[in-house]
């Protein structure tokens, strides 16, 4: 089960990993906590009359196309996108925002899905949300709370029969080291690195937060599925510019130099050895039966 804040997050964060596990016969469910209703139009080609007014409907259509590209199932938790507050000072969030929903209310909703789907592994974001969007931070909080509560019969007794997930991971796909490897390759072939601005900005942030690569415990080989990840990204046409940063590094270079996606094992109820190459490491047949 991959738990995400908005439609498109499932494609940019761990998308190739979910495509791989689905292709290998695992039942994979993406849980999208909000509808992305307050998302901006980030692809200039989609900035046409009527699109913003139909954003909720369009993003549902985009999500269905992305899920099909990845080969996964998907469900909505039904909360409302908080939007990304901008300004100094930051404005208050709209009253109906997911980030303002009481933690127990959102946790019970996710626990209900966990108990119905019965995942062995859950992936989500770290305490910073991957980046500090209020919905991403809340997604982290809700996912951790649901992981802890789903197997407890005294927690949310009306949300289904208890089910105990075995492992919880944080996605760490946007690491500085990954970008540095690509930058070094561009320097070797004598071409300017198209993501230099992103790399410089990330290095500045790392002074305060540290490089997330130091937290990575698990690297999943999934380069074969990068084309499906990219198809899923392009399906989110309002949010992803096909000429933008997500596609700046040639696919061949990605597959050759960094064919993995990165995760941090945050909680486990099974024994496993770090580093891992499989999110299901330590989950033996006795747990699957």
C-alpha cells in the first residue's frame, strides 16, 4: 500500500517500485488522501479556459490513467486538498483542508482501508513530508498513526477487523547523491547539467536538514519500470510538463547510472538485514498465508 497526499505523488515518488511489484504479481494499492482540488496548472499546455474550473474532475481522470500506466489499484480517502500556502506571513489554510482534519478522524479513515486491503508493507513520507506541504506532513502523521493502530482491536473498533501491517517505509526518491551522479555524467560528456539549479538549492537545504541519502536503508531495482513511471507522470497533464524537470535526465542515463528507488525502513515487525534491496525482505511465507 502506497499512501500519498495528492494525485501525481504516486508517480513521482516510488512509482517505478509500485509498477515492479504489481508486475511481479503483488496486489498493490495506491491510497490518495485528497483530490488535489486546489492544485495549480503547472503544465502551460493545459492552461486553457475551463481547466481550472474542472480541476477536481480532471485530476480524477488523470489519476485513473496514471494507475493504469503503473498497473496498480487506487482508491480515494476523500479529504480536500489544503493547497500550498504562499506568502510572508503564510495565510491560514481553508477551513475544509485535509491538514486541519483532526488526526483521529483521518487516521480512522485510513485504518479502515488498511484493514480491508490487508497490506504487508506501507510506504509514505517522512516527518518533513518529503517537502513541507501541509498535506504531505499530515500524510506522514496519518500513515504512521494508522500503521500503529490498524492491528489494535481497541482502536477504531467500527473500522473493520484488525490487521497488522509488518513494515512501514518512507520514500526518499529525490536525493542529492542521485542528482550528483547525473551531474558528473553531464560534465564527463561536456554538456550543462539541466537540473543544476535544483541541485544547488537542495545542497543549501541539506545544510539544515541533511541529505536524505544518509537515511536510506532500502534500494529497489526498478529501472526496467522507469518508462511506465514516466507514462504515469505524463498522465497527470495538469501537473507535469512533458518538457519539464521530471524528464530532463535521459531515460537511458537514469537506467544505466541509478536504476533504483530509495526508501527508509521506519518501522518493522519482522527481522531484516540492512541494507535491503526488497520492501518485502524478512516477510516470509508464514506471514503471507
